[in-house]
C-alpha cells in the first residue's frame, strides 16, 4: 500500500502544471537529485499529499464498485431468487434490498431499526434476508432456530422470530429459544428437531458459499439492486441511495 501511494503521489506531482520533468532519460545522479526535489516539494506543499490520497481513494472506490457490480451480476440468481431466503416488504417492489445478517452482530442490530423504518416509510421495497452466522456458536444456533422456524411454521413466523432475535440482548441458548417459540405460539419441539435437519444446514452452507463468491466477510452487508454495500448504513443514506436508483 505504501509503495502504491508513493508511486501515485509522484505521478500526481508530475501531472501538476508547475512540474514538468521527464524522468525517463535521467541518470542515477539526476534521479537522486529529483527525489530530493520531490521531498522538498512535499515538505513545502503538504496538502499535495492529502489531495493525492483523496484522488487515489476515489479511484480505488470506483474500481471496487465496478468489481462489485460484476460479482453481483455473476451471482444474481442465487442472490435474488435462491428459493429459500425470506422475502418480505413488497414482493413486487421496484427496489430489492438484500441483507446478510448475524443475530449477534451489534451493527446488524443497529441496522435492523433503520431497515424497519425504511420498509414502513417506503412501500415499494422488496427485502431479502440471508442468514450468515459468523460470530460463533450462539450466532449459528440463532440462525438454525430462525431457519427451522421458517421451514416448520412459514415466512410470517420466521419474520417475527427474526425481529425478536435481532433485538434480543441475552444469551442465545435452547432454553431461551424455546421460550421465544412459546411466546409466538410456535411448536418448540418441532422447531428444535428441525434445527438438526440437513435442510437447515444446507441453507446456511449455501449462503456461506454465496458470501465467499461475493467476497463478503462481515455483517451487515447489503445489496441494493446491483450495488454491494459493505457495513452499517443509516436510514438517511439508504433512502438517498434508493432515490438515486429510482432516478
């Protein structure tokens, strides 16, 4: 990274109108003198470094965005139509928002309120939830429970359980999960039995494979149409992005 930045800064300086050196035909002595001149220039004009860094970050950000679009396009069917992930909001909405979640993730919990607000204020968004437990055994247990609930009791029951798990602050264990199932009037025994089924583990495995293909390693991660958004996003930023997508 340091070498990349150094090379970029030198290139940036050479592109400035006041700096017109041709380094291709320099001798070793001339190059040494040139390096000293560059150093002196940077010491006298430190803001050039910040300008170069800003340009480099912008360029890298644009390159990453284009690379992410390719990743989303190549995996679109698995992202948007896998046949097992929960689909909520407006199924016919003009904007699709996909979220990779972990119930033990603090920023997922924070984002949950923002996404909930977004769905309440905008009735034209389709939301897809991807169970992506990466923060240990309690995360995995919670996801197995949520997926088993969906498979046994349906999408509506799953949504209620998922919301409850995202706001739950205690230890995630079977005792608390069974109590949660009872609170929603669900079949705790049936759900617990389903948690060990191949179908549950297959869904988690497939989502992990998808995350790997998309180079996703953290939660929350969002996909909005063809754009991959890594990390927590506040409501205002999500709304701004959606408005931009709609034009």
